[in-house]
C-alpha cells in the first residue's frame, strides 16, 4: 500500500490535473504522468499489488476521460483542434 505521503502526492497530482483549464493539455498530462510514475515505482518496490496498481491506473484514465469530455464540450461546433507542428 502507498504510504500516506505518496498517497497524498498521488491524490494532489490527480486533483491538479483536473483543475487545469481544459485547453492546457501539457500541464494536465504532466500531472497524470507523474501520478503514473508513482504507481510504477510503488509496484516495482513491492509497496502495492498489481490489482492496486490497476485500480490506481483506472483513476488516471478516468481523470483523462473527464478532461477530454471537458475539452470536447468546450469546442464550438464545426471547429477542430489545431495541431501545432
């Protein structure tokens, strides 16, 4: 199991990812990637089981889906996202 500090950091990363404005994709993905890294480290060190890791990754996927829904809702009809190259 995550220790209290790691759990708090994980929760805060997800909260920060959800609090970022919908168009700020890089900032939200950075927070979610950090949370995923915490899961990987905890799994590697034996602090959490594969089942716990799977549940925590589901939380990240849920946060990402929520962000995508907010971004899609925000887009005016007939306009597509512009990709910077």
